[in-house]
C-alpha cells in the first residue's frame, strides 16, 4: 500500500464523501474513486458501503484507524527529518529494557538531558535482541539491556552488576526470612518473563538454576514484569527479579535477597562501534 493511496482513503473516510474528499485533495473525483477501488482489489476486501451517506465496512473502519496512525507518523518523520537537516534538532534515541528503569537509568538520562539540552531524547522500550537490530538499522543510538552477547558491529559496556532477589507471596513460608538460597526455592512454581522473543532475562534465570545443578518447576511464562509480579501476589508462584524492582513499592509481595554471590544480572550499554557522534560521546562520559 502506498502512503498516497492511504491518504486518499483516509480523506474519503473522514469526509464521508468522494466529492468533498476530491476537493480537499485537489484531484478529480473519478480518479480518486478508481484509486480506492484498486486499493480494495489489492486487499481483497470491501472498504466502503457506497450508499448515501457513505459508510465504512468493518475492515474499512480498521484500516481507517491504522491509516491515520501511519500517516501521522509519516508526517512527524518528515517534519523531524527536515528539522534535523536544518540543524534545529539533534535527535537521540535510547532503547531500554523495562527493568533498567528501576535502577540508575532514569538518573543517567536526567543528567544527559541537562548536559545536552538542545537534543531531542526519545525513549523506546525494547528487549535486548530488539535493541541490537534497532542499533544496526539506525532506529536507536544506544541500548540498555541485560543479556551478554558478542557482535562485531556493536560495542558493549557493563555499567552495573545488579543483585537478584526472589519475589514471593506475602504469606508464603519463605516470606519469614530476609535471604534465601536458590536451592530453597526448589519445587516452587517459577514464573518467568519475558516469554518471547528468546533468548531473554528468562533464559538468564534458567541458567542460574542450571549452574546450581537444580531443575526448576516452571509455573508460567509471561510477557511483562508487572504481569509476573501480579501472579506472584496472587499466589501462583515465585519470580526472580533484579533487586531494584523493590522500588515499585508493592505491599502484596515480599522480596528476599538471593544469597548467591555469583548470581547477578548486568545492565549493559550497547552502541554502534563506529559511532563517533558527540551525543554518544557525552553519554559515554556520563556513564564513565
């Protein structure tokens, strides 16, 4: 689908009339009608009820909503590209794993904004694997994740090794203590996140069990940290999380320090190895 045709369709849908849409688009009505018919043939669906008044079919309503979002993003991208070309904006996109927001990342970004006040800083939540793809195709400039891996095109810097804790239901038998060995959790249903794509933090957790020579009982695998914690509070199992998650302040969960010195989860900064931008240099200086 071409953006031009999507714009034609969105205008017809918004105006509820081919004639008003043609006038607004500054084109004749017959070619406009033909473009919409071609779009319908391309998709293999009817988008409009051509009665009076003109109405959208169910697929047409869906496409209209999607088209509006796509066109708005295209307009924003066009405007931002021109502003950047004129030197009006220095854009810097940061990818992050959600759990890093509970540690040092917010303060780091706050200081970065102060150091480069003319930069337009965008934050995008994405897991580590998504960050690597986004770095390579230029959608982000830096990523903060937790997985260790090697890639010749990507430079990586561990900025913190964070302890882990075990989230248990408030009235769980383990909740009476302050620390727990991983072996003590054996037999408890383990809630893992995220469930996809893999590898992810879930695989890091499983590797801790493997290193300890024990086999966990997998309860559920979910997409989001918040979902995992909600299931813990409901008594569905336990969950290993970075210690900074305590800052969420939930009062229906008990967090126990994991008494295993070698079991820590890193926060890793990733960036393109050949990136010499001044904005990245400023961020690296703050990290150092």
